[in-house]
C-alpha cells in the first residue's frame, strides 16, 4: 500500500459517525441504553471507534461462516446416526 494512508488509533476519530449499522447512543438521564449490532447487545459498543466496528464486522462474518459450517457438520452427523439407527432396528427385527 504505497502512497495510501492508513488510519491508526492515534488519528482515528473519537466519535463514530452514525451509519446504517449503528444507531446514535440513546440516553435516558445519565444511562446509556444497550444497542444491538453484529449480534451483540452491549453498552460498550457505544465506545467502539470506526476501526473497532470494522474489525467487529469482519469477525461477525467469520463467526457466522464457522457457525454455518458447524451446523452442516452436525446435520451430516445426525443423518449418519439416523441411518445407522434404522439399520440397527432392521437387524433386530430380522433376528
């Protein structure tokens, strides 16, 4: 990345602009309300800067992919278990 400027924490904006993925901090009195983003519902998200939110977005996608892959593996395991259970039941009934 020659010539491109990379944003570091030192020069990152202190406040995250409101985007379609994050609502502005909602305050009632002195308390912050929990916001939900990337499947997380936490108060600390109000304090995430742009770099943190970008990294959270990447991690969220990776986690979703791994969860989906795990679900597919478990489904294949269930199919094999059902198939073997049927074979076992047929073997018992034919004996």
